[in-house]
C-alpha cells in the first residue's frame, strides 16, 4: 500500500486544507509549504489519544512516535495538535545508520516493517562511521571512533575489532557470502577475513565493488576498469582504454558493472556487460555524485544522486532511478541532503532506496525513502540519522 490510502485521490490530498473523516477521527491533512517535502499531517479536531489516531490511519503507534519524537505512548492530544503521518509502505528489512537520538553518535538499527528501533551501545562511533549490514542481517561492520573495523552482533549488541586502527576513514563492504570484508585506503584495496581480520588479498585500485556472487571484484586502476578473480588474483580489462573514472558499482545479481566517467564536455554513465563486453554509454548531469551509484539487489535498476542548488543546511539533490538496459529514467525525487552524510541504499526487495535528507522545517537529518514506482516519504524523525544501509532483517 502506498502513501495514500485507497479511495483518496493523490491530487485531492495535494491540496492544502482538505478535511478527512476516518472512523471517529475528524482531521485535517495538509502539507508543508513549497520548497519542503510534503509529508501529510494530522491536525487534531478535539481531544484524541495516540493509539486511536494510529488505528484510524492503519499505522503503528511506534511509527507515530518515531516521526513525532515529542509524543509519548498513551498521550492525549488536544485540539490543534499536529502530527506527522507515517506512510503505509509494505517494505521490510533493517536499516543500519549513525544516529544521535540518545546522545552522541551511535549505531542505530531500525526495522522498516514495524518502525521499531534500538541503539547498539557496544561500539563507539563517530559521524564519519559508515555501517554495513551483513548479507543475513545478523552483523554490522563499521569503523569505530577508535579507527578499527568492528563487527557488531545486532541481537546480542556485542562487538569485536578485526583490525588495528586504520590510517584513514573507510567504508567496509561485505562479500555476498558474508565471509570477507573489503575496504580502501589511499588507492589501495584490502580484503580481510570477516571472523579473524586476517588479510586475504591487497592490491592497488579504487572504487572496488563486489561483483555477482563475490568471487570477483570490479575496480579501477590507472583509469582502467578491471575485473579481478579472487581465486588467483588474475585480472581482465573491461575497458578498451584508460578513462577519467570517478565512481563505480558492480551488480550483486547478474554480470554488469556501472561506472561514471568524465569526457571533454560531458559526464557519462557506462554500463558494461562483463560476459559480452558490450557497453552502454549515456550522458548524466555534470553534478552527479559519482560515489552514490548503487545497483538494486535484483540488478534491474540503478540509483544515484545529482547535486542541485545550494541551500541553508544542505543542498537540493535529485535521487534518480534508471533502467540500466537503456539508461532511461524510471523515477526521480528531490530532497535536501549533504554529500557528507547522505548515503544511498536499496531495500532488500529492490522496490525502494533510502537516503539521509533534511527533515522538513528543521536542521536535522532523517531517512527518507524513494519508491521506484513513484513516491517519497519520511522513515525516521527522532534525532539525526545518516549513512543508512538497508538489508535483510536477521532471521527473515
């Protein structure tokens, strides 16, 4: 089910001041002024209890509490009180992110299905930490405030460091099997064992990305896009000549690699079929964030961000979802974000992407979701939440 309930026109709800009567709750749904995201609101017409409002809209109390952090369970609201309404979205999985909802920056685990959340206290984080969920959702790999890469058990809230402090900021990346973790420092790629931290391979390169089942890695070296076989370290060139490559992502399903390259007067996205060698090149906006490109888990879509005009506390940003077969745009949405914190992560079912963006009317950042079929809605509202990674919920 989408943002609006069946039987209600999206165009009707887009008009300011439309009154709705749902069961016993009379309310006004309205939107923020032009220039901010238009999250629907509930304006109380009389004394109303939080649980009754949640039941009327078909959402959970935890969802209302998440988007309205000033609320408490069982609270009675007075006439004129306004609530941000959560979307009934039908998505699932867990989101790992960095948040300060209970003090300094820490590791947040957020359940997309029921809007529940918890902060994990076993690892110390900084605002530069980037969380990565393991393929089964049980573990998180993250560089802690101490500079080490830690593995955190989501359920037990226990962590262990698998590296010494690293000389630089890194983003850990799990192999599809969950057995290895890859990271980069100073144009050098390292692959370590996820249990022991023992070094498996290291080589010169940038923008390294696991390809397919994880037995290969795509990366860039001296302007060439290379596919490396993990079994023996051999490499195959995927490009005919060196290019000015500034970002790369490999598909986890299928046999494709996408990269961003700068030409004389344009910026292009190139999609290479590693089996046939066929390459599709299409122009993209010159303000593309090349590090943001991300394949959907099913390999059928690509998402990326394009910076727009600068604003107070951020930058207007387009989140674009395209079809890699022909480069056509499937959907785009605009948010206010920051390249230092945005992140971009697909849902496990390939239906939506999560991005950290400024919460309307505040200076805080929360997770927003862009649906590939159209639509944008807010997922978090308590504290700041940045660098979201979306994966399976452990046990599902």
